[in-house]
């Protein structure tokens, strides 16, 4: 989570002063000065798994597409089947280059009428906007709307109970990957049952000027449920336990959805979209490399970018690696030759010039249903 930008050059969310006043440890991430931890990554991680955690994710970008042919543009630039969405439904999808690599991964929301809201990664928002505009040959308007939104994520088994104290919206009626328009702490909000932790919870889109009161209100009402303010450190370990991809790690412009084990967000049958022809060919031939989850068998923690060896030879690299605080083991994901990315395959991770044993295991490492 390091940045080459000086602190003065980093962007700030509307809650930046609130985080600093509360003593959060801050660091650069994706061009933003963000809280990494409050009470500690392990404590925050465990709170989300057992109670509730609150994250400021206002650095994420929002792009809106409107107009009579908004759906045509969205279908053209995204890999999933956007036309199947009803109003109030969301969908995990991807923006792809013609060669099949990721421009970005996105969460697409179908608003009322010819209106779509895309939540995109913080560091990619300008790039994503420019890419969509470059592909717009339709009667559709594209707006980079990030400045009009703050975003809070309340996650964990007690998230609904905590949030219910600040809204009259029937949260139990919002299904997974659906959303509702309502109010939180008396302010208009989009309340989406989505998240990036492997737990139940909600992502709340509000006006920036309402973010501080909403943040403080959620921490106050969530106190009886054990809620903790959380930073990006816990967000990263939580998403890794749930084997969720992170742009710049498991996915980037050189990696395709089939290589990243995200073929389920590719709907070739829907017809033309950017990247489709390359993916048809790759699916026919089979990817030569695949993402795999692994668990350390020897002593050591695999970190992002470490070399992976199979039978003593270079085979791939660790895309993400860290301790798993809730599972109490050391885990990671790695890009490997497809033939070696099979369950039970023994590999070695080079850690400080020492090869340490690991094994390819099923993912997700953690699932709340288990």
C-alpha cells in the first residue's frame, strides 16, 4: 500500500480529517491518503468476521451512463450480461481490452430507467471513464460522477442490525447484489447489499457532505454490536480469505478472466462486446496459466510478487499473500501454469532466498456458509 506520491499530493476522501483525528494510521493507496488501520489489522479483521466493521471506501470511483442506448453501451464495454438486470439489481463484471485483458473489474448497478451506475477501482476511475467514452458510439451519456459520492461499507454478521438503527429501509428485503434507494441518518442514500470481505453487509452511497455524520452515527449505533472502524489493511486480508481479486494483483491488463478464474462473469452468448473474440479463442484453446490458491506448509509468509517454483523451476508468482487472521494460517494466490494449478499440487515459494513448501488448495479459503 505504498505510493510514490508525496502525502501532499495524495487525494483525500471527505472523511480524511475524521480518520486523522481518530488516530488512524494512514498511507498512500491508489493515489489516495487512506486509513490502513485503527486498532490493528487482526482486531479489525476478526470484528468483521464475528460482529461488524465500518470502512471508508470513498476513494472508489463512480461512473454513470444514461440515455436511450445506455444499455447498448454498457453491454458493449462489459463482459457480463447487463441486459438481464432488473431495476435495483447489481452485477459483478469487467471492462476488457480487445485482447481480453482487464481495463478494470466493476460492480454495475441498474438504476431506474435508462440509467446505470458503475463502481470502479479508485486508481482506475479516470482511465475507465476515458475508455468507456472512447467506445461510445451510442446515444448515451457518460459521466465521471465520483465527486458526487462518498461510500461507506458496513460489513459483518451484525451489519444489518447496526445499520437498521439508522434507516427506515427494510434491509431484510434487499437481496444479495441488490440495492434500494432510501435514507441513512436522515440523508438520501443508495443502500447496496454488496461488499468485498466475504461477509454479509452493505455498501452505502451518500453525498460527501453527509459522510461524517453517517460515519459517526454508524459507529455510535453499532457500538452495542461490537462494530469497529476498519482500514484498508483488514479489507485486504478479508478479501484474500474470501479469494476476491484485486486489480493490479490477480487481474490487470495482461490477465484475462479465464486466467483469473473469473470466467463466470464472461457471457459469450450475449453477443458482441469488447474482448469477446479473444476470449472465444482462449476458451477454445484453454488458458496456459491459471490463478490458484495456496496454503503455506512450511514456515513463512508469502508476499505479493514472490517467485513460485514447481519441481525446482520458475513457474509463476504470488499475486497476493499474507497471514489469514481468522483462519490462523498463511495463504495466498498465485499465477501458475494451468497444468500445475491443480488441487493438492505441491509448490515452493521463494521467501528471502529460501524455498518454502506450499500446496494448492480450494478457494475461497473462507466462506461464511461453511
